[in-house]
C-alpha cells in the first residue's frame, strides 16, 4: 500500500527505520529487532541505502523480506550517490518487481571518508531529479526528507523551504523530518512550510536517546541540536548508561506525546536497529492516546 494513502486514511501513523548491517552479527541483531518490533504492528518501515554499493543489495533484500515475511508495508531509501541514471532506474525496476510500492528519494551523503558530495558522470545531482525520475518512470509512491533545523548545506531557512517545495512539485507526496529534540522547531518548520504552499504530510522523525556519546556524534554529523536542559540531564548521568537510557525513553515519550497531541500525523522512529526503547515508547503512547486531544491536524 502506498504510504501517502496510509497517511490519508489513518491518524496517527507509526513507522520504524532500519539500516542494512555490514556484518553477519549485525544482521542477526537486525533480525531480532524486526521480530520484536513487528509485534507492534507498525504502519510501515523504511530501510536506508548504503553509498557506492556498501549495503545497496541488502537494502532491497531486507525491504522485500520485511514485506513478505511480516506483511508490513515497507519503503526502500534510494540515493543519487555513486550511480548513473541507468543504474538508479535498474534499482527502481528491481524494487517494483519485489512488490514494494514506496521509495524515499534522497541525494545522499558523501561516502564514508569523503568530505564532499561528488557528482557521478551520467548520474543525478539532486533529490528533486531522483523524485522526478521515480514519478516519470515508475508507479512508486515518493517520499522525501525535510530538515526542521535547516539542511547543513542550505543558505538559510527560506532557501531550504524553497528547495523542499521543489521536491514536492517533483513528486514527493509526504515528508519525513530529520531528528530533533525541541518540538517547537518542528511546529515552526511546519508553519513555514504551510505558508510556502507545501501541503503534504510532514512526519516528525524521532530518535530516542540511548547512548550519550552516540547521540552527540549523530547530532554533530546531521546538524541537529540538543537543548541545554536535555544536555544537562545527560551529563548528570554520563557515568550510568542505564540511567541515560531511562531518561532517553522518558524524554522521547513526552516528546512524541506532545507532537501527537498538537496534530502531528504520526511518528517515524529512528530505531538504530534496536527494539526495547521504541517498543516502550510506543506502548506508552498507545495507552495514553494523546492524539485524541488533537484540535486540528497540522
């Protein structure tokens, strides 16, 4: 089922994101997480895409396996990195042949070890071009990424939103945001998008904090910020990993409840291929049902 249709027919929508592991141990960990999280009946899951063939084959394989084994709607990420237009079209044809109906069209980050994004001769430069390719050549539903704190390479918020509108005009029918830890960033961003004429669903992406050092690395890489109040609580627990997890789950639960109570269409959980934190948060949300207090969807 197309994700834009799921978003149109159901509120709220809960989804999980996984990444293809590079080792056999990592694959076993992913399988265990999938087994656990499938019990929570997500509305869809997504699988990230490795650069220059590092995990590309596994992306399609895992996405297909999730849909066939668990009966969960799945979305494959696809990037422009290190591929020609013909190669990208070949991947899209393979995705279609597997019965997958959804793709997240991304430019992609530079391969590990490289500082700058490099254009591949015969390839595509922008996610807008990839969205156009999907729309013109395939019958797949297209999603795109959005950045509440502005894409690191954008000049400013206004130019970032103009480019985001180009993604929607190119065929993206829903957006998933980069992770953030201050909900006002999300709601201010949604307001700006609506003011610019972007009317597709904007799903907030949430990454529960389970490791202090890890989340600092991740936020530094993607340009997200951690509020001072949250950083202070993490610092106070820096020598107690279990306390960090407990705080991270509690904070993410409050964050998600606020998002849903104020009209967010759902939550996209960045799971890091682990299940306990996400399962605890989702169980609390389903018990409390904060979306029943929504005055009007955003």
